[in-house]
C-alpha cells in the first residue's frame, strides 16, 4: 500500500455516512396458505418462490413436492421478499390447525419492524491517483451493523472497491457490529449497497 500511495500524484480521502433504510413496498408482506390433505399451497408476495418453498418445507418437515408456492403478481419488494417470513410459517400452521385457508399480511407498522432494512454505514475511502487518472492505491474501511442473530452487516460492502477498478494496490477492512436490531436484508441488490470511491467527490 505504501508503494501505491508513494507513486500517486494525488491522494484523496473522504468519509461517508449512510442512514438505515426500511423496506416499505406498496404491497405489504404476506401470504395465503391452504392445505389439501398433506399438501400445502401458498400464494405469496415474493421474489423467491423456490426459496420460500425450500424454507417452508424445511421448517414444517415436508418434502419439497408437498409445498407449492404461487406468485402471479407482486406490488414491490426491492430485496425484502426474497425469502419466507415468519408470517408464512404462521399462516401455514394456522391453516393446518383450522383446516381452512388463512390470509396473513403484515400491517405497515409490522413491516417497519420485521421486513428488514439496509443497515447504516460508516465508510472511509483513500485513493492514490496519477494525473492521467490511473489508480495506484485504494484503501477502504467500513463499519455496519448486522443483527445479533444474523450475519451480513458488511457482506459485500466493499465489492466496488475490490472488483470494479483496475488497481495494483487494494486494501479493504470491514467491521460488522452485532446489535439487537431488525434483520439486515437485501435492499435494491443483495448485499450491494453503493460503496464510495474516487468518483464520489
């Protein structure tokens, strides 16, 4: 790294902060669950029908062939509907117990609390650049929080720094702080928040 910065004509350093962003698509998170004997059908507002199928089958200890997930239309998701929610499992259990279809959608307040978020971030980028625009060094430090029970606060936070530009000297250090907060979820691209760079001035 020292060599890269020594070769630079200009060294730029900038710190960026982002706030937590909550998922609030127009259509709330939810589903309808209906049993037909030992087979379960779920109509879910989801981006990931196979992920929901796999999770429900695993939790309810059913073969995949006994779980059908249907999604014809979805009123917004942006990453927050890639997997089964607690409401999916609850609806399936209630439908089994009552022997009737069950429709369960979160309220807007429940969406704020349970549908996940893009965690806040603190990022510093230091770039060594030659006068012709050639990058000689990129150094990135980032801090985000995950959740006490799940990882992913800094997952791929530094991907733009590592992968987007040709640069012979790259160093990234990210710190994931585990706190008791809502779950981190993909938000307009799984694990890919916009990272800062020398283009962000």
